[in-house]
C-alpha cells in the first residue's frame, strides 16, 4: 500500500473510534481555550493598569522622583512647573491634578471618582473621544465632563444615568455636567471626571502640595527621550516618556502583585491537564489498535511509516482541537465587549504561543504511541 493510503487508513482508525476521538478532541479544546482565554484576560487586566496614560495623552510625564507607576502619583510643589519650563529642550509644560475624590449622589450615597484637573489655558490631556458637549465648557465655574463609567455609577435618584445638565457634589461642592466622553477603564474602576486644574483644586481637600504631575512637550529638534533626560538632570524629578511610563507601570505590577503568578498558574495547569488527558487517552487508543498496527507491520510497513501515521493522528486532533478552543476563546472575548468585564485583549502572540504548546502536547502524546508501536511484534496479529 502507498503512503497516501496508509495515512488515509490512519485517519479512518482515528475517526472510527468516536468515543476516544471525542475525548482526545475535548482535551485539546480545553487546553487551547484555557490557555488562550486566561492569557487574553491577563493582558486585558494589565492594559487597565496603563489606561491612565492613554486617557491623558502627553509625550512627557514629570513626577516625583520615587514614582514608579501611573496609578500612584505623589504630589509636587507648584514651583516645579516653572522649573520644568525653564529646562532647555522643553517647549512647554503644564500642571495637572489627578486624585481620588468622593462624589455625592442625589440619593445621598457616595462614590469615589478619579478627578483630572487640566491646565485651563491649553486643556492638555483632555479626553479625545467626546460624545456630547464642548470641552471648552469645563472652563465655566463648577463644570465637569464625565466618562461612561460616571454615567452608569453616578445615577440621578439611583435610576437615570447622569447626563449633560445634571448636578452632583464633589466634597460638598456643586459639579455641573457639561459634557460626556469615552475613556478606557481605570484599573480600580474609578469613573473619570475632567475639569480645569483650578477647579480641581477647589474640589480637592486642601493640603500643602496639590500638583500631581507636570505634562511637557519636547522642544523642536529634541526627542521626547532627550528632553526627559534633560528634565531629570536639571530638576532632580523623574521624567518619563509615555512608553517608558507604561513599561515602568507594567514592571511594577509584575513585581508587586500576584496577578501574573495567578494567571500564569492557570495557563500552566491548562497545559499540564491537556497533556495528561490527551497523552493518556492517545496511549489507550494506540493500545486498542495494536493488533491493527501489528498487522500492518506484518504486511511490510516500516516503523518510520507507522510513526508518521501515529503523528498524523495526534496532529490532526491537535489542529481540530486548537481551532475550536481558540475560536471559543474569541467568542468569549466578543461576549465581554458590551460589559467590558472581564477585560479581554487577545494579542496575536497568544494564539501563536498556544499553537506551539498544543503542538508540543500532541507530539508528547504521539511519542507515547510511537514508543509502544516500535516495540510491537508483527506476531501479535496471530495471538488470541
């Protein structure tokens, strides 16, 4: 028989035992789904840690020299704005306030909000996706722009979503909504409230230092990295470019939280469980077909040909299970788009990485079968 006929026969053997085939397939589907879904949720959660940077765009962030991540800014002196402006290589620099304040609803309940105070003259760092109202209106007294989370969480009378024209309180001061915007969700789930820097200082409790950070722009002919290093050398403050701040924030969460370990453990368990289920089931499948394989060996089939037949069966199961598993993970991701929870961000590296791991699972399972087949005697076909 030709090689093509033998491969066709191996697939008939695989699909002929439906119970074993389905069990093999489910093992690969489970492993593929779990590894892809957990990796995507993990990276979605990590993207929340840096959403602050994407909601407030700036080429250079100047912060207190001990700050390592974007979600914990330590206050600066007001004079630090002038110090940054005076550095060679800086085109301009503006103050920004970012702090967690308490919003009081009409029903008397309180909700924490992330209040962002923007430079009144330039409004640098303003949200880019404005759905209703004019950004310039936040310059009016006691006026704010809110995001989609604030609409949902700061409801009027606990029922109606907050909208343009509605009023609520921040630290016992009136805040009137003049616009709606869309932002990426904050890591801690705080709604975003945008206003001017001066107004934010009125909302915030008084303390000696009120400036959260300085947003700066490199001068013409300077890169953001060069300007940031010049600021650090001249002021002693820490200056991050946006990519640098994002990287530093991710590293901080990797080092100081159990999030990577928790998700990594689940991904590893998915790989191990998939290997165990597929390996054991495939080995049982080979044992049950030893007589058929022995007959083929007696008819002149070489060990190399039988090895390729076994590997074809294993990789066929892997390809089908991988496609179904990753497809289910993608469907899961689409199902989370409306809610936005859990976070889901399937980068192209995840399906590729899972494909490599699934191939490894199938090769390990096939290897168990190959070792058994190589030891089989052709005479087994004549035994009872």
